[in-house]
């Protein structure tokens, strides 16, 4: 029996790929929901663009047809000596192999009033339901924390015509991730949204409550009072591992694993947001709380579980997000503070909200990474360029190959390359061929 605790992208991907190669009984346990859903789509349910059932990629019949048993219950404890888990309904379940995919929880940092009514994070299905109830009829909200979840929450609230005050501890948005040019570009975009008030260099000090223990305002560490009826705590997430700490499975911030996704206990594995590498992949963080890394961990572990022990090797970094109307993608290595020996090239369209930030090796000209905003670029192509260590000149010459915008969209490759030629004294000519098609299997 294979037990998987957690039905997010990591756990479900592991189950699906194990089933392709094994007839071993599989049970997925989740207290959050019975069926797997797309967590990134929760905001669109609140905004009225879809119903919750539309976020579920698989029909209800998928699970019995693939012989994957689903249990909606909370796991209280794990006994690795007897290989059993105890659920909140007092059911005891034995396992041969156990996969921990318990995800994340919203961070709290001991703020006064952080557990009051109308104060919450945004991660789970229950958070969505709470937000629906907590924001009914309110006029103003405060969001604490300058990351992607905070921007999602701000967009959600603005669609309900709720005034939003956003506290960002740093002096610019997402400064730990984005270079200054990119961060300033996004900050300018925020100014266009009526009702969004960004407070840079501000931190939460206290949440004020009324007689019913419901939020009525906050005070910042600089002493500013902002009256509100809702406080969103979006200062990051941390691994959801409280009940695991009581077991013999070793933990730090997350569940400690090696490169094969194995924990300190035999036949117990951890994947996704809850896992922490003892020795991270070079250039990567110990905890990778990103959708695609969770998916890849599930795929990798399925090989090991079915007899072909596989090491986690995710390749080059990539990620994507959305800042209101602006789509963002990153491929390779673009750091907020650029190391010595690297050169940047930043193209920003004079009128449209489009920015591309290239980084390459100052000596060898090897392409290192890109942040792009406002255009869609192909992961397949950039991964190929990074793998074969293409030069920046090769990338720019074939830049049309990476464009993933619909054919009727305006393209900007000639302008981008023209600016590069002017700045760096080169004479690159944009190629018309679509060489990326050779990379796609027939």
C-alpha cells in the first residue's frame, strides 16, 4: 500500500505516474478537499470567472478508473516503527511506502491580533471560503507582504471595489527577487490601478480588533494607523509539517530529504512545498515552493517507487506569474543583485508595458537568463539555449523562435536587437527561421 498525504500537484502527479507503472494500491489523503484542484485558479473563483468545480482537472470517475482511493480526513500522527498513520476519525491505516506532500501554510510572525476574525492568508480552499465570507460588504483591506500571493489577493479585492492598502517591507516591490529595473517597471504598473495604495518601506506592527475580536484596523511600525475591515497576511508561506515534527522523521524548516527525495526514515519520502533538501541542487534553494518543481518531484519519485531509483534533477530554473494584466516569465538565472562577471541588457518599450531583461557572461558571452514582462516566450526554446550554452548573440538572432504570442500580436524582436546592436556595437540580424520546431517530438 502506497499512502500519499496531500492532494496538491506533487502528490497527485506522483500517484498518476506510479499508477502508469504499478498496480500497487494507492491512497491519497487530504483534509483540504476530496478532489485535486488547481491552486493557482482559486483567485478566479473569487473573481467570478469560474466555479470551484472548474478548477478540478479530472472528472470524479478518473480516480476509481485509475484505482486511486481518496480519503478526506486529517492525519494526526505517523508511527514509522509500525508503518501506520492515525487519522482524525480514529482510523488507522498501514502503509508500505509513505509520500509526504503536505504543502505550505501562510506565515505568521507573532503580530498582535494575527489570529483575529477577518485576518487570514490565501493558500487553501478553506482560505478562499473564508475570504468570501470575510470580505462581504467591506470597504477597505490591508495586505501585509510584498510577494505574488499578495498581488493575487489585491487583484481579487479590487474586483469587488474594495480599497486596498499594501504594506511592503522593502523600498521596492519584490526586491529580493527582481532586479531594480524590473521592480520599478512593475511598480509603475501598480500606479495605474485605482484603489491600490502601495506603502513601501512599511511593516505591520499591530492589528486592532473590536469587541467581537474582528479586525478594525492596523498600525505600522512607523506609527501610521490604517482603518480597515480585513487584513490579508501574505508575507510568504512555510512548510506545513507541524504533525510530522512529532514523528521520527527529521525536519528543519521543512521535511529533510536527499536528492532522491528520501527522508531520514526508510520508505518515507517528501515532495513539493513541504520538502527541504539537505544538499540543494547547485544554484537552487533548499525549499522550492513552485508549481513546476512540485510536479517534477512527483514525476521523479514515481520512478523510485516503481523500482528505478531516480535523482531529482530539475534542470534550469523557470517560473511564471501575473501582475494584474502583465504576464511575467523567468528562465535561467536573473538575480536581484547581479554578480561580477555578468552583463545585463534591458529593453523596455517606450509606450507598451513590455520589458525584457537579459543576462550574459561578460567574457564568454554565454546566455545566462532572462526576465520577460508583457510577452510570452517558449520554455522549450530557452531551456535549449541554456543547455547548449548559446551566446547572447545567438539568442537574439533567433529570438523570433521563442515568441509564443498569437500570430496576430505585434512583435518586437527587431526593436530589441536594434537596441542591443546600438548599445554593444554588434551587427546582429534577426533570423526568420523557426528552428525550435526541430525540438518538438513528432
